[in-house]
């Protein structure tokens, strides 16, 4: 039996935004009963059917790397970023700061190959470079049920995040306690499927595309970069859990 190929999607966002609940919901199609705090990184795996219902249909594993958001691990969590085939940015719809911090998270992962550590602390306008990255991005807002309640009380002015607009990325809102948030056929499910298809497309099929995407992150942002397609497919291993002291 042929090994099933895989892609790696890194899930980033502040501590407490619900990344663990989200990745469990995506992977298992049901809510997690008692999520814990992620120390280091935990991995969930989803079996995804690429371009389902077409002649190009194929099956892939999608690894969802839930990276802990603690500031204390800023200098060590870059070990989880290489390679990265897709990025999910997660914010709490009831916490405006977590939405603003998505720019910091994206800057961190896109700068992690930069040998000049001083550049990692420079504020960067996403409009200057996000359109140049090959890495597909999806933005997800969690705790939608609580955000709706705040909206009704006029305490929350805007749900959509500006970084999704700047990236040209899809954005979805979910309640991780409800499986129907990502139920098949819903708008959220369609966008998530489209994102995974794009990740797989860029990872395995862009080399044979008649119009390959030649865009790269500007050299002033990342001095050295290894093309994502250079990594050979590997047989899927059991889910792993990583911890840092």
C-alpha cells in the first residue's frame, strides 16, 4: 500500500484564543471536552480528500501543528516552523488585542529563517510583503457565540480582522463547542477545504503547473529561504507531542 503524503499547517495565535479546541474540532469533527494549555506544540492530524469529486481527487494527511502562544517560548518555538506549508492565524473574537497580534505572529514565522535577529523585532506592515509569500494563509476567529452576544450589546464594533484583508486570505468565524461550525456544506467548511486544497496544490502540484507561482518573500525580510517543494514526501508517522522546559 502506497504511503499517504502529508502537508504541515502551523496554527498560530495568542494563548487562550482556542487553538487546541479548534485543531481538535477540525481533525475529529467534534468538540474537545476538556482542552488543556499547550506547552511547546501539539499535533492533530486530519485525513483530507484533495479536490474531492474530481478526476484529480487524492488523499493526504494534514498535520495541524498547534504552537503554544506563551511569550516565554518566543526564542525557542521556531523549531516548530520548519517546514511550513500553510498557516492558520487564530484570534479570539472577544479579544481585540489577539486580533491585532496576528501581525506579530505572521511576522515571527516569516522571519524565522532570518539570520539577523534584530529584524525579528521590527514592526512590519503586512501590506508590504504578504502578497509575496507562497505560503497559503487562513484566518479563523473563535468564540463566535460570545462575540455575537457582545455585538447585540454593542460592545464589539468589528469582527473581521484587517490582516485577512491585507493577506487576501479567507476568514471564518467558529464556535469550537459546536460541531456544526464546520459542518459539511457550510461556508466555513467550504473555505477550510479550499485552504487545504491550496496548501496541497502549492506543496505537491505547483512544480508541474504550466503557470507556476514564482513569487517569493522579499530578501530584506528573509535572507535565506528553502523552497517548500524541495522536501521529499515522507510516510506519515503517528501524531507527536512536543514540550519545552
